[in-house]
């Protein structure tokens, strides 16, 4: 749709990649919250502490962004190459 109103190819590509990375970050936050809750529960049940380090949390966000970009690159390139008339029809 943006192509039909004059958006440049790199703008469309950037938008798709940012959206893919954002969706993966949201999934990573949900997954990380579940891991922290599970670690808290297991710490109460078991006789030793289980914790999630800040370094592992940072790696989680980095990997989420990387997966989002890799997974979104092909659809982003296809959307950026679409003909404006075809984009409006679909």
C-alpha cells in the first residue's frame, strides 16, 4: 500500500524489518517472563537457587532481533519489489 502512495523501496524494506524484529522481541519478552517465573518456582521447590543472569537476558534480546531480521528479510524484499497496482489489488 505504501508503494502505491510513493514510498521508496528502502523505506518499505526498513518498515518490514523493524516490524519483524519488534514481533520477535515481544515473543522474547514473553518467553523470558515464563523462564523467570519457572526459575522462581523451581527455586522454591528445589534445594538450590536457580537464576537468570542479566547477560543471558541481553543475549535473548540480541537473538530475538537477529531472528526477526533474518525471518523478515525475504518478505520485506518481496514487498519492496511489488508493483504498486498489484499491492493495491492484494
